[in-house]
């Protein structure tokens, strides 16, 4: 084999390796996003959350969360197991709304 063909073969192996690494990263990203990840680092959050989990999810305190609900920024809670709960999708919608305001 000539030096040129060995160099081409080596480049092809490197390209295949780089592609495999990139595909691995993409696969992990898709898995994280499919499981409700993103900023949560892949943590799967429940579809409905009580006050404590809502506060953790939004990274705010109970008082601020209460102010947001009272102001009508989030829908009123529904009862689940005798306690108030909110849908994760409503929390996500609220965060997206805040993000659009900054633009």
C-alpha cells in the first residue's frame, strides 16, 4: 500500500470514529430531551406536581410561587390525592412566556 492510500485509510478511520462519538452525543441528547430533561440534566419530572416540586422545578421559593399563582400567571391547581397540583406543561409554558418577554 502506498503512503497516500495509508493516509486516506487513516483519515477514514478517524472520520468514522468522530462520527461514532457525535452519534453517541446525539443519542444521549435525544434520550434526555425525551425524558423531560434539558436543564434538569435528564431528571424525569412527573406530569403533575405539588407545590414543593413546582418550586424545585422552577427554582423558586414557596412565597414567589404563591405570588405567581395569585397573579394568574399559572392556572389554578387541581386536586390530586387531596393536595393541589399543577401540570408540568403549564410550568413549561410559563417559563417560555417569561423567556419571550426578554426578547
